C-alpha cells in the first residue's frame, strides 16, 4: 500500500468517525446553550417550555428587592390549568438540606453527635452494612460513608411504588462502594438511615422536629411532609416523558411552594436558620437539587449576587436530557440576573 493511499484511508476513516460522533451529539442541549440569551427571566422561562417541559415555576429572591415569580406551561395539562407560582411541588432531595440542618440542631442539643457511629444507633445493621462500625453520622450526611445507594439497584425499579416501602432492603448485604471517609458517592440510603436514627433518638417523628425547629421559626407555612397533609388540587401535576399518566397522586415525601423553599435557602445561606453554635457544626452543602418521577427541582444561591433562585419543572425522563436542560435553564437565568446587575 502506498503512502498516499494510507493517508486517503486514514482521512476517510476520520471523516466517518466524525460523522458518526455527530450523530450521537445531544443537539437539544447544544441548542439550549447557544440560543441567544433572553433579556428577561420570563423570556427564559417561556423558552424552557420549548424544550419539551410541561410546566415551570421560577422564584427569584434578589437581596434588597421583592421576590419575583415566573411561570410558563401547565400546572395540569389535561385540564389546561396554567402553571401557578403558589402550587405545591414535590421537592425530592432538596429535603436533604432540611434533614442536615435538623441533625445539626440535634447535635448542638447533644441528643447525638456527628461523630457517632452507625452501629451506635442501629446495631442490628452491623452485619448487613459493610464497615458500619466505622461509618460516622457526619460521613453519612456528606455522602462519604460508602453505603450503596438503593436507587442504583436495578431491582428497586422493577416495582418502585411497592419497593419504596422497603427501600433499605435494596442497599443491605451489598459490598461497600469504598472505605468510609475515603471517597464520595451520592447515596439516598445515607439519608434514609439518618432519618431513622433521628426518629429513634427523638422518640417521635423527625417531621415534627423539623416543623418545630425549622418551619415554624421561618414561617414556612406551605411546606409539608406528605400528600396526606395537603389538598391534592394544590399540587402541581407531574409527568414522565412517554406516559400520559399524571403522577401527582404518588407520595414521594416533602412538598413545598417555590417561595417556601426560597425562604429556607436564604436562611440557610445567611445563617439565620441556625441558633448559636450550630453554623459551625453544619456539615453539608448550601444548595441542592431534587429529582423524582414527574418532578425536578433546583434551589441555588449566588453569593456575588446575593440571590436565591428556585426552579420547579414538572417533566422528567431518566433516560433523556431533561435534567441537563433544567440545569442549563437555571444557569441562563443567573446569567440574565448578572447581566442586569452590571447594566
């Protein structure tokens, strides 16, 4: 084979590989990034609907300004009810922030210590969770325990509504992801166990403790722990791509309005949520996202802008790019706010 022929073949193969790689590019994400940045948050919220979302609620709290609310799309697409800013929404893993604050308060009260071991509180798990005698509560709060994530177990999703009632079973008797303290892996099992420990230490539900020590002091009157506490008509409908079913009747933990989540996040970031000595103990992050079937949420804080943004979107697809599109949308909202600040 001649040198020129080899070059021709190589060039052809490179061209083919380029064409093939372009086929797999998630163009919807590229489009979302490169679209001209709108002038207003409302325009960005409207644009988000064009990405395939059913409905969106955005709450913006800029320091020194009254909070602003933006909506687009549907609260209930079947009944053509527009998205409403005061709708209740399933906040999913944003609830971990409330748990982390509550366990910090309990530590300050010396009801427990963040250095306590998992087996100190749940000795029955000694032979069912690897390294349980080395795992501290702080490691669990920070996702540094190595305890497997039950939602990563494929068997859990075979019948998720029923398996959710015994979620811990899907993390037991499995090898640890790493030695405690030697790595990081986001694991819902950590917080499932932490809440069990809180209930055991308190002698009553941690829900009541969070309400008494976080919700009431901050006047978060539109935050709840279960669908059983609310009128279902007040809850934003939730949709999964490819399915017609409205999943809002499925109970997935905490619900809140965007405003309540925004007030909570503001208090967390400015420290007003803490009593004396608690802020120094707090071991977790200061913003969070949440994802459950039909609902995805982001609650973020920009220190330079001193601004909180809460974004609720009622459309999910675990096999698609909906989460990425949600992150792009909120990042563009912050860009719009920064641009306005500098003008």
